[in-house]
């Protein structure tokens, strides 16, 4: 927990909020059997304003909807929040085949008798977990309807044929949604009203540099700056609709740097992790031109890393 407190202080989070987090963690201890579900995130989320909104919402007992375009760190923030509050996490990725029985649970035969197999929402509710509802705007209405009593003031879950279940006091749900993806749609008003909605901003230049430097502490500062400018130029082209968002891939940028550290030169690494994710030849040429203007194709790890 100490490393998270230190990180929140670095982000400028107030001492009052940090004290409330420590009190929450002291009051709500995770069961030992589920401690392996407490995440240890690979990446950290940067952005003081968003951190404060999310932390205060959790402390106030709210569920959160993280909404925004691609590459704004929605899932990274969700994982970070579970780690800060030391809560086990249950991930639910919504798609067309997710139904109520998959979320809550269903009767099944264990070889000897019929037993009830708990679904992720019920397990999360009973054990004070953080439920990450990924791409919630891809879910079917029938699946979302079972969440209404879980997400509002009632904080209960009625399992047909079984007892009414109250949520553990520490249970929170963090939903994520992207704008404009195929298969997505707007959330209905009833569901949206049950969340505190945080509009996720794009990562700033300074925060992107901090992210790269923390992940690759031995990278040369001038090279880090060039990778930052490259990402931001791709971002601008995507915002102006010159290219699609396929090439706007923050994970891809970090993966490319990881490949360079392992010995692949900059040109092939960036092609594999960024450029080749655009399948239209004209668009790929535009992205490649941006890359060529910023990053020489023959940089090796001796040049990139100090």
C-alpha cells in the first residue's frame, strides 16, 4: 500500500483523501482466499483531476462509468483503483452472448447433485470486490436489467429461487465504454443514472513522458520526447479524421519500445506495433510518413537506452 500512497502524493492528491483511503482499507479487509485477485497493475494512470474524481466517487459509495475514446486509460484506471483500495477484482467483458445467468449464476450438476454456480456479479457482490464492467454499452438489455438493483440505492441482488442477497459494503462497480466502436450503443437513461460518469481525457504530453520514463527508466530523454511527439501527432491526425483510430494505440507504443529493448530496431518495432494495425494502404502510408518524420528506422537499443 505504501507505494500507492507515495504515488498518489506524487500526483498531488490531497492528504484528506489519502487518509480516507487508508480508513476505507482498514475498515474493509479482503478475505485471504481472494487476495490473489487484488491486481498489481503493470501501468499507472496519470492525471490528478481524474484520480480525484474517481477516488472521491469510490469513497462516497458511488459506482463509476469511465467513458471516452480509445487510449484514454479506462481499464488502467480501473485496475489502479482496485489496487489502491486493496479490493479483489472481477472482470466482466460484455458481448452479445453475456446473459443474466452468466452474470449472476445458474444451477449446474456437479456429478452428484444440482448446485448453484455463482457468477462474477454475485461473487463480487458477496465479497466486497470491485466489478469491472468492460464495454458495458455492448451488452444486451436483458443482461443489463439484472444490474439495476445492484447499482442503485437498494444494493441487493435477487437470485431466482434463492435468497435475496445484499451487497458487501465495500463492493463497487466500475464500467467502461468507448465511443463509436462497432456493436456499441448509447446506454439507456435508467442505467446511466446509476453511475457517476467520468469523461476520460486524452493523456497529456507531460503525463505520457512520465509513463514512458517510469516504464523504461533507462530510455534517453530526447528519445522519449520523440516517441511522445510521435504519439501526439498520430492523435492529432485521428482527431482531424485524416486517419482512423487504429494507429492511435498507446499499448502499441509501449510494446514497440519493449521490442526495441529486446533488440529489434525502431523501424520494424514501430511497424509491428503501430503502423501495421492500419489495414488500408493509403492510411498506412500516412501513418508511416509521420513515423519516418520523427523516428529514424535504424535506431537500436544502444542508441535508445542509456
